[in-house]
């Protein structure tokens, strides 16, 4: 009996069956190698978009192939569920963030389930649930005890719209909030930090342990860590205070003509002379309001004030004036610099503006730079001059050049030492918001900041909060929650009201999945050390820096706490490309027009104005009206088609252009497979259930088909293992299906082998259709629990080749000849062939050209 391919029916059926039978559960089977496939978990916005579908389909295929290859696979899913949108929904619509979040989770989970993703739902985590954030708090307490969490007063980036503090990394290059887009302001607050800088060097070096990460992501991390090498050199003030500076050019010490301190530098007050005090204070106040980005812009007009004091240059005993200027930041190096205007452009601009001396110490070959007349700093090559022991040394960072020589000299003299500095800053985690993990600390007037004891975790988020949208944290206004006894001395104390940056939640979720239901421990280290590191992580490039860096940091911290035995959490990383679609824009109004409103896509015009529209391919988004709702695609074609299209249309790391015709094409392909298999079943179910052993001597047709089958196995396997070329894997499936359709030996056991292979190879891509066909074939169990087919090397060898027969260079026909024929044999076969005889009759053969394995060309006359 032949049935019609009906995805709606079979997909629901199989999703139910797999769930009931626990097919997708990760099994703790020590006899099998493990494979951990992970997609970046979503923020539960409420709706699945195509980017999600793509991300999850990729790990799903990878995991399914590994499972068939005999691995025990961990493929979990969860929710990055704290964050501002829920709180903003509470403010805007009066719905509690928890309710809003859990509703969204339920909705998205429903949609995810319709995609047929092989998740172990028993390990689902939601970061907003107390049984998860209890452990986020516990990790914070560990870090506190390890000295990796601390508090300090800090100038923070304040988002005036979201009313919260932002990490530097959450402010874009124009100084705007990454989330609200508001111009970020500066504010002084006491804040919690995690000491990621403790691992700066290791975070940098261990990138070398990650050959399976995209080079571009590693480069972004490297730049973010921003290591620079140089020296710390100690200047002294006239009063004898030490004033250490960090410089990448210690070789230019003899060219330092003034010093610049950051306006926030702790010695400024002491160094300021009475006549300068008013000007210094005014300047400090002004600088406090500016962001680091504003302060350090190269092209900015330089400003600054002299303190009235001098410092002594340790290399030559010269007195040089000490200034303050906002281009020196307190957060980098020592917050103080020696200024070498002849060789540093910012110092040069400053010196010219305030008439400070410029002294050349690097002389470029064949030139004679003069500090009084030069028009820009010379940061380049040359040899050292006016520099005491360095004179004549070639300037540069290489072996034997000035920088190395200077460091050796400084160290020998006890005047400084080689040092590295990092652009990486400690991670500011305090947020003055409600919908996040409460920082588990109680502030006691006598004991200071006391961590909440383990047996009192979690510190629950109170539910009776008022969401007014007024500034500050709603938690701070909850008297009954804030006022508690000190856990250490019992005195009246106050809870910390800051919650944690949500990046903390996502910096350890991949560990929890390995032991997600553990109520007594953050996780069992045995289980985590078994499943981790993640073998394949897949997610968007937007997380190339922060999420991945924070996760690497937390992993190293927990390793040093003795909980983990690995250094890096993610062995391989794939950053998937964007899902794009046609977007129509009216160039006159600048507005986007929905594609549904475009009557003729060949000739698109704005229905409102009649203007011709510009056509782009852009990332699907609401604002460009070019989104395709996964729900619509599922309703029309089913999940298997959606999956096949996404995998077929582009390699996973490349952008994917949506194309309805190609979606339709994949639907038709699945229908063709359906027909191949159901026709085969209809032809004789005995064959389908138990293929008879292959006969000894196969016919040519059988041999050819068997070769096609095993080439498909080989190619698909290579495509799904190494570089994840799912697009070509799908093409191979199509070729195999064509070979089966064209085969002339449909009642042969080889054909049965082909059908069975096709269904197995299809299984990771179109899991529902494959399992349905497998069942209809009368096979036992789920196709997803079958071993992955192995290519038979003997079957791959072509034992006959096709030889082209040419007359005077013109192809006249082909013949099949034994693959191992030598030149003479090939000529013989060709001469005897019907084609040759027909075309040569009555003519004289002048010459025979034989190209082994390919062709025989007869040159004739007459
Ligand atoms: C003297 C000098 C001479 C410098 C020269 C450069 C060139 P990176 O590569 O970013 O590490 N610097 C040090 N601390 C600073 C701070 N807190 N704020 C602003 N600038 C600071 O750059 C390090 C260089 O930036 C240091 O080397 C210092 O200027 C400046 F021809 O010292 B240099
Ligand atoms: Zn106390």
C-alpha cells in the first residue's frame, strides 16, 4: 500500500513517540565515547525566529550523526531567562516579569518541539528559576572567597533610559548603550566586579589550545584582551613619592619632557600647588563627566592643567613638570604616563598646545629631526640619540633593539622592570535592576560585606515588587526584604540590592546541563568532567567576545576551585551565518515595504507612493518587514522540509538567503524519497524487511548502483563530520535518490541496500520522514538508533570505465572497458568497437592517440 507524504501527521506522531520512548535522552553509558553538542540557549522573547531555527538545526544534525555513529550524545536546551525586556514588559504592561518569562518559555518550547530537535528535555534549565540561580549565587560566593569577586567605587557607564549600569563592553564606539541606544553618562557608584583580569594572560595563551575555533573569533578575543608589553618605570616626585608609569617605549625615557596624570590619580591633590588648586579641581570635575571613549579620541583637541609640581626622571635626574589631562585614564597601566612628545602623537599635540619642550631621541636614518620644528611625532624607526647608554642602538622592539636594551638596562639599574598590561578590565557585574540574580551579600556595619551562608541560598527574588519605571532598583525600595540580621554577628544589616549582569547566568549553564537536576550541589564534578568540554558549540558571531570570554573565565575560576579538570569549555566553535531575506526600501521615503505588499517582485513599487523600490538581501528583522515566521513554514511544509532547506541552502557559517522556491524544492525532494521508498515497499515487503545477502557475482547494473550507494555514504559522512558541509551532504542524498530511481535492478538486494541506506543517511536531516519510512519498511526500532552506514571500500572501486571514442578529435560515442586496461588494450577495444568501425569504414587510420582512462582518438584520411 502506498501512502502520501503527509508531514503534519507524521511529525506530530514521531515527536510524541520519541518523547514517550526517551529516544533523545542523554545516556550515562561509560562504554561509549561521549559527544556534547550545544547551541547557545535563547533569551525567551516569546517567538522563535529563523536564526534560532538555523542554529538549533545545525547542532541537531551534528548530534544525530554522532549518535548513529555510536556516541552517547548530550544535546540540551534551556533559557537565558533573566534580563531587561521582562522588566520593561512589567513596567509597560503591568505583567510580572516571572509570569511574562514563563509564558514565553512555554510558547517557545512548544515551537521548538515542532522542529523535531533531539533534545534531552530532562536537562532543561531556566536561569531565572531558583533551583538554577541558587548555584549562580553559590558560584559568586566561591569567587568572593577566592578573591575573584570584589567591590569598589567606580565611575560607571550609566544608561539614562534603562536606568542601569553598563559594562564598558555594552557601550558602543559612539558611546551609546548597546540595548537602549541612549548616550551613556558617567556616574560614581560602589559596584561589584569579577576579577577576569587575573586570567588575562591565560585567556590569551589558551586561545592556542582552540584549533577548532574560527580564527576571526580568536582574533577578536585577542584584541579584546589587548596585551601590550613594555616596562614599568618609577619616577619620583620632589616630595619623594613614587610615581610609577607604564610605557610601551621605555627606550624613549630620555625624551620625556613632562608627565601626565589621570585627573583621578590619587596623588593629584598632594601634588597640586595652592595657585593651581582651583584650575585643577575644575578640570577634574569636567573630566568626571566624560566617557573613556570621549577622553581618548586621537583627534580631540588636547586639554589639561599643570599641577605646579615636578617629577624626577630616574634615568637622567631631570626635573619635568607634572600635568593632569583627561587622555590619561586611571583604569589603564598606573594612571600616569611619561610624555614623550617627539615620538607619541597625543603627547606631541599636548606639548604644542601648552608650549612644552619636544626632545628627539629616535633619529630616522638620513634625516635630522628637530624638536622645535617637527610637525608631528615620529613613532617610527631610526637609531637612538641623546639617550645615554642607548645611543646608537637601532630603535625597535626586536631582539637587540632599543626597547629590549632599555628594559635590560632599567632592570640592571633597579629603575624599572619589564611588564605587560592588558586592555581587559575587570567585569562589572552590578545591575540596579530587579529581574536578575540577587547578589548574595549582606552589608553589616561591623562585619562589612558578608556572603550569605550556603544553607541560606538561594536569596530569593521577592515577588511583591512595584514596577514603576522610576530610577534605581525596585529591590532597594523593599524595606522588609532589605533589612535582615547579619549572618555573622546578628546585628541589624542590609541586603545587597544589586542583581548580577545576566552574562553571569550564561557563563556556566553549559556545566549545569551535565547534571541539571542536582539539588545538593552546583553539579557533580564527575559528571561535568565526563561530559565536558563541549565538543561542538554553535551560535551567533555577536557572542564572539563577551559571552565566550566570560564562559572561559568562569571555567578557569571553577577549575582553580577544584571543581573542573579542564581549562577550556568549548572545544570547537561554529558561528553560524545570518538568515537573510529580500528587503524592499523606498529610497525617497527611506521606509521599508513588506514583501507581501509588493505586487510584482520583478518590478517592485511602493503601493503607497508608486515609487520604485530598492531591493536588498538583509538579515531578517521586524523593522525591515522581511522576516519569515518559522510557524508559517512549518504549517505549510513541515519541520523536515524547513530543516532540509536550511541545511541545503548554505554552509552553516555562511549567510543564508531565504528562497521560497528552494523551500518548495526540498519539499519536492522529500516527496521523491517518499515515493522511492514506498514503491519499494509496495514491490515486495520481504525484500524490505530483511535484505537477502548480496550475490557473489553482481551484474553491471548492480555494481554501478552499489558504487553509487557507497559513494553517497562516503561523501555524506565526510560532509557531516569535518567541516559540516551539510549543503553538499543534501546534494549527495539527492544523487543517491536519483541513482535509485534510475536503477534497472529494482528487485535486487542491492536496491534494498540502497533504500535502507538512503533512509539512514536522511535520518539526521529529516528525522520524522526517515523514522516513518523506516517503520513502514517493517524495520525494528527507531532509525535514529541504527548504526551509521559504513562505506565499503571495495564497492567504491569502479571496475569498468567509460572510454570516449573520437574521430579527428570529435566525440562519436563511448564504450565500457575494464578499468585496468593498458594503452594497447584500450586501442584494441576502441578499434573493435562498433562506433569506430562505423566511422572509419573506407578510411585509412593515420594515427591513434590514447589517453589512458579517458579516450581514444583516431586520426584518419580519405
Ligand atoms: C611613553 C611613550 C612613548 C609611549 C612613545 C608611547 C609611545 P598601549 O599600546 O595602549 O598599551 N599610556 C600608558 N598608560 C596610559 C593611560 N593610563 N592612559 C593613557 N595612555 C597611557 O599604550 C601604552 C602607551 O600609552 C604607553 O607608552 C603610554 O605612552 C600610554 F613614543 O609611554 B607611552
Ligand atoms: Zn555583622
